[in-house]
């Protein structure tokens, strides 16, 4: 017959072995899971080939880019690391998904615009493209505002709406604008050479109420040119989808809303 002290030791041993597996499992951190909506835009049309992503476990879906326009919205449920693949087939006709680029979705936020740019990393093992993640929610990018993406390798300096601004390569903060069609907003940007600003963009832009603008600043498209290119992605507040994916193409719903992705003419004004 088991003595009380032996029974107690056996009970404690069983309890310890019951607890240990859960402790070992819980000590292995898992990558945060996200439920998000995203759209994509490829700067300078880098992606003529469609990409694929894993919308949920085992559910691969195609991502289609538009020229001079953001894509429709895509739903995503997975880890915070969003991976894009190319699709091919083996000898038996089975699909093979090969990772080619990835980005990390911020912990905060549910709506994102992913901007595909050329990678500056010369390491052959690095991703061929760099993906910049922009908060695409009305809170992250308010209406009646503009955000710049400096896709040039230079630090740009100048004035916008009468205020001095500096734009490092990458995404800028959001700048509020006065949406008055009767009063165009002046902008002048350039690079500093020997203490002087060499102009690279001079213009007046017109803003309309209820829009938000992502302005892409791109390197000159001609050799020896000193003028950077500007492409605007404009959205009206009625175009912003609820925080879940749309399965239909986004349509313009207001006479004031301008087509997305209009190429900026450096010699004339731009309606936004």
C-alpha cells in the first residue's frame, strides 16, 4: 500500500510533467498575426509580371498591378510578414510559389498601400525590390493632405505652400493643404550644391476639397535632365473602402474626384 508521502511525491511528479509541455510551447514566440487590407502600386512599372500572396493558410491569390494607378484592395490574414511570390509549375503540373519579395506590416493599422521600388541593396541575395508600407487609413493619411514619396537618391529641399520643407529619400510626413481651387499652391524643390539650391521642380498645384494625395517624386527620365518627375495618386474620401477588402474595381463617385495616378506636367498646373 502506497504511503501518503509517496502518493504526494507521485502526484507532484505527474503535475510537473503535465505543466512542462505547455511552458515549453508558450516560450516559443509566434509571429504576430494580422487581418489587413492592402493595395499595391509599382513605381516606374517594375512589375510587368503578376505576383501572388498567401491570403490565408494555403490560399494563394494573384496581385495585379495597374499602370499609373493603385491596384484594387486585397484581403490578408496571416503573419505580419507579407510575402510575395512568383508562380510556376513542376513536371506534374503542381503549382510552385517562389518568394521574391516581402515586407512587414506594422502592428498598428489595418489599411495599407504597398509601394514597390527598386532595391538599393547590391547584395545578390537581397530582395530585388524594396516595398515601402504606407498607412492608407483616413487616420494615417487624412483628407485635404499630401504625402511625398521621394524616390530619388537625393535629399530634396525647397518650399511648399510658403513653408520650407526637406524631403529625405522615402516617405514623408503628411502636409495639410488648403483645398481652394481658386488659389494654386506653389512648390519648388531642388538639391543643394555648394551651398546653393539647384531647382529640379517648380510648379503650382491646385487642390480640391475631400482629396488626399500621394505625390511620387521620381528621378529624371532623360540623361542629363535636371527636372524630377512627379506622379500624383489622388483619392477622394468617397472612394475609401471600409476596413475590409473590396472585390470590385474602385470607381470614382464624385465629380470632384480626380483620376488616380495622373502624370504631373512640370510646365503646368495639376488638378488634385
